[in-house]
C-alpha cells in the first residue's frame, strides 16, 4: 500500500540494502555495481556511503530503514521552470495544431503576454493554490530542488507576487526552491514600442527592489528577436552583476543571437534552450564553465526541428542539464523523467548523460553543486530509492510514475510500498 509519509519523519539511520546508481554517488569505499550498499544519515546529512558489508562500527547500531534493494539516485533537480502563473494556454495548443507558430501567436498578442494578463489578475493566494499541485507532481517523482522564475508579472508588484509565491511553495513543501528574476521575459503591453524604457525600469527599479527583499537568487533574460536584444540583455546582466547576482540566459532558442557568448562573458550559471547555439557560443560556455540546459519539452511542443548541438557540446566537455521548462505555453511538462527520456530520444543523449542532466549538472546550473545532485558524505540527505533493476529504466519508461521512496532535506517525504 502506498501512503503519504509523515512529513516530520526523520530520515536518520542506515538505509540498506540499496544499490547505488553508477556515476551519481561518491562512496567512502569502493562499491561494486550490484553490491548491497548502505547510506548512513545523521542529523539530516549523509555521513557515509559504501558497501553494506563495510559499515563502520560507529554506525552499526543505528536504526535501519529497509531499502528493499532499490536503486538510489540523488534527488532530482529541475533547474528551469516557470511554475507560478495564472490561467493556462490550451487554446494556443489548438492554434498551433491549426498551423500557427509560436512567433505568430506571440505577435498576435497571445503567448507570454496572455499569461501575464492572467498572472496580474490573480492574487498571491490564487497563484499559490494553482502552482501547488503542479509542484506536487514534480516532487512525487523525486524532485528535491527546483528553480522557479518570475516573468509573467512584468511590473514590480506582480513580479514580487510571483517570487513570493515561489518562496512560499518551498517553505510549504520542504523543498529547495531557487528563485530567478526574469523581468526581461517579454515587453509588457503598456511599454509597447518603449523597450528601452522597460529595460531601464527592470534594471533601475525592479531588480534592485526585489533583490533587497531577498527574493532573487539569479537573473535571467529572454534574448530573442521576439523578446530582448543582445544590448538589452547586457544591460540587465550589468545590473545583476552590480548586485552580485549570478545570471542565466534563455539563449538561441528560435535564432542565433550570440547570446550564449555574452552570457558566458558574465560567468553565467547556464544557457538554456540553445537549439541554435554556435561554435563560438560553445567555446565561450566551455571556458566559463557555463552549463548547457536542454529543454526537450519546449522543443517537442513547438515541433522544433533544430536539435541543439549535442555532439559539439559533448566534445567540448560542456556539462549538459535537462529540465522541464514547465510553463503554460511551450512546455506544460510535469515529469522530469519524461524529459530525460525525450533528451535521449530526441537529442540523442546517452542514459548516463540524461541522468547526470537531471541531477549533478542541473544542480550546477543552479549553483547548488555542494548541496544537491550527488550522493556523498557531507551532503544534505536528498535522495530517491527507485523500484527498478537498471538505471536506464529511469529514462526508458514513458509516464511510469514509479513508486519511489523520497528523502528530502533529511525527511522521508514519500515511502514506497513494501516489495514482495
Ligand atoms: O522557456 N522562451 C521563453 N520563455 C518560455 C516560454 C514562456 C511562454 O511561452 O509562456 C520558455 O520556453
Ligand atoms: Fe523557459
């Protein structure tokens, strides 16, 4: 029987026997692939990982959580979402089926701007209530850290409302939420024809105020011909830099603007989408240690045909992350495992690349590499026990909703049914 666990249940103790997903853990002693392993948790942190037969005597008397021989990975990290918004845009899905493109819809006043209208009309409580079940679906699949962007408010008050909801969601669900200010997502209707004025507002008023309120962990821009230019993007990056905030970029999604090279010059944590990324962009990202975030849900929804330059990214050693890009327009995706599957099937990632993409590299894309994305002694206890034989199954099943056990921030957030 499945049951929602007591949210206060501590994960402290020995988790055994479990099997460790290759490549996603650092053990204190060598662990062979199928060998029964043990994870020791104390005070919410992993303190030891290794073969069950080699658990140090100091931990031998700790209570045991039955790991049922399940496969353990670090908690999943969804590093690019627009989870907080009013309304939905199923009508645009129908329009696209009838032949309209994303750009056609945006130019006709739909797209992002339509979500802006619904987000502005919604109260903070209404936005929270709408986002909560979406977040819950991601969490039930093992997400232990998530990024949530603003960008559907496009005024100080409404961007604040979105970011406050994002913070509240993290507190209510006991999950790590990183907030990203995306004030430069689209031009709000009241600034039509006055793009520079809006960017000045973003840089001089919105960002400094929201940063001072502790609502901004990073800053993002939609750099695209239907959004903001390279020069406008750089102005936002300068404002972020002046406040000591890291930057990210929606880069080269619909065309090559050479945004990635600019972002890399500002030490960006990540460049996201990057279907049209150039060789120059790849070289710059490689040099800056910028993560390439692949968003196959948007690629699929828009029926894009321009595949990101995976082979070149791989050859250059640029870390690749995979995320849902959950948003009401281009990626109404609520399964990170499905995105891992799509990254393999549509973009030809290998399974180990896809799994690193939803864990280790996704954590890096958020600057959370010391807390998330790797199972290792000293890290906060964030891990998932999966009822699968092979790690490849995590990217293989389509829509499986595995009955997993989830340890989030040292607490047992979900417990799998006993296995025969
Ligand atoms: O990441 N590319 C721009 N922003 C979102 C889409 C937002 C929307 O259409 O509402 C994205 O795909
Ligand atoms: Fe996005």
